[in-house]
C-alpha cells in the first residue's frame, strides 16, 4: 500500500539530496545556510536534569549484590 504523503516526502528528500549531489556535507551546509537566512531563532531543547544517586546509595546497591552472580 502506497501512502501519498510518504511518497511526497521521499520525492522532496530525493530532490534536496540531488541538488547537493548526494553529498552529506553539502546537504548539511545547505540546511545550515537556509536556517541562517530564515531569520528565525533556532534552539535545541534543554536536556532534562537527572539526579544521580549519592555515594551511599551506590554502596547500598553494590552491597545488595551477591558477588557470585556477577
């Protein structure tokens, strides 16, 4: 079963890649220039902060393990 939206996205992807002779570095340079010319702010999402267990929690976890099963 062919999805027309998927087919359209693939055709556009092939057209963009063809403009850069399928050179990945040239494709990314083209995308970088396009983003710079757009005048819009581009940001990356801030990664979530993950609390790391303290030393005591690590010791408790390692003490619970049976060394014969490692």
